[in-house]
């Protein structure tokens, strides 16, 4: 049988993905955490985690047990507010994972304002290159675009188109292009994220009224420069180093300021709406509900369209 301390250890491992970080959260030594984890594994009869280059990696059994432990602890920790009926007294811990650029620009202010409204709610905002890769133990994961084949539940937050852009000078030189396949002769700047095939883009042509007038076309572009940081790739485009496909939230302001210009505007890329993902376990905690409501309010009206 698992004890309360065991579940707290499992939650710390899920949140931190590191024995050393979990030890700091629990005010223990890393060897003590290792011993306690081994004892839990012996009792459960399964391996819960494997050592990886950057900490630990939870097994499927470990991930399920962590989620169960988090759910049980959340119910225990919410007993006082549920018994007293204090709807405004949101407390406990909320872990939010978001991508670097969008997280800095929009999620960090959201977390700040949410904490001001609920000072007893401790919030950990984790900014990473690939949010789903660091999602174990998270209460909410912010994703740009639909996640295919995910075991998470998606909550729509805001629309977000994707634009093909370049510096004004480069865009002017490409103004004669008629079809996306012609882009293969030009430098493309790619953002590596979520283990996606980042040089393969899917386009659909629309007329001036917004009516679709062609079937989708898939084109593989030649990456001249690539990075895992969207800001770096966007700035390369501003500097005229190539064409880039960027989210509307990131490039709309630069287009309005004349620092970037759309390329092949009649050909649209697949949209990438802003989504909040929650684990598929039954129901939402009050912390998750409060965060989702605050997020929907923060994106209405849509900041990058105003």
C-alpha cells in the first residue's frame, strides 16, 4: 500500500523529472529519494522510472502512477476548501508547461495575474522546447496547434493562423511566385520543434473572398538555417536571410510594423490554434478550471488580432 509520503515523492518526480530536483522539493537527499523510489517499485512490482541523460524518464507504469498520485493528493489538499465551501479560496499547486516564445509573451503574464487573484495558489510555469515531451506531472500543457494521437484533452483558447513571411526586400523579390513549389529554389528558415518534419509544408489556395479554390499541396523546402528557438528564426527572417513560416501570434505585429511581409498570401498554411491540454483522467480540478477560465478571458479579444 502506498503511503502519503510515497505519493508526494511520485508527484515530485513527475513535476521535476529529476531525482536531484525532486530531492530539493521534498527537502531530502538524492540518495534518500533513490532508496524510497526503489522501495515503491518493489512494492508495486514494476519499474517506474529509468535514468536518462537529463534526469529520469518515467515508464508507462510510472506515468500512470504519478497521475494517480497527483489526483489523490489534489483531492486530499482540496478537502478544506470543499468542506468550507470557499469557492474563492483556490489553493494548492498547479504545474503549467508551455513553449518558450509563447510562454514568455502570453502565458507568463497570465500566470502572474492568476496568482494575484489567487495568492494561495502556487503555480510552476515550465517553459520548454517541446511541451509534450515535458508534460509528465503537468496539470495544463499549452500547445500551439492540434496534437494528433495525444492522450490529452484539448481545450480551445484562441485562433492562430500561420503565415509564410520574409523581409520586405526579400518578399518583393519573390512577388512573382505563383505556386508554393517555386519556393524550393529559395532559402527557407526552419524551426525544429515537437519532433515534426519542419521542412514539409502543406498549402491550400484561396481567392480574395476567402473561398478555397485548390486542393492542398505539400511542398518540401530547403532549409538554409534552422534553430530550436522561434525568436531566432523569426529575427533571421527580419534580417533578410530567408523565408519563414511563423505563427500569427509571433509575426502579426512585425507585419503591421512593416518589418516582415507575407509571401504567397493567397496560399494558406494549416492553422495552429492555441490549445490548453489537460490529462484524460476523470474531471478537472478547481485549479485547472480556474486556469482555463482565466486563459480564455486573457485571449478574448485575441491579442494578436487587435
